[in-house]
């Protein structure tokens, strides 16, 4: 089982505000766990969120439309 992070801990790992993480939770854009009235985010869910938002760089062919 992955360690569960609090909202402030998850925000620190993403280098964002806690408000941003709470918005992700409210919009159901990130997987979370309810522990009573508390909300926790697993490290794997945080990693999955980052991977899903990762954009690959363009190749020279894609930029110019011709072979490099």
C-alpha cells in the first residue's frame, strides 16, 4: 500500500497550493481516499496525475513539417 499524503503534502510535492489540490479533488480530476472526513492522496495517484498531464516534446519533423 502506498503512503497516503495530506492535501498540504500533495501540494508540496506538486509545488502548487493546497487550494489547487482541493480543486482537483472537487472536480474528481485526481484519485483520492476518504478516511472519515479527511481526504488523502496516495503517492501512486499523484504520480499517475503527473504522468497523465505530461506532454512530450515535438520532433523537428513535427515543427517544420519536413524531414530534418
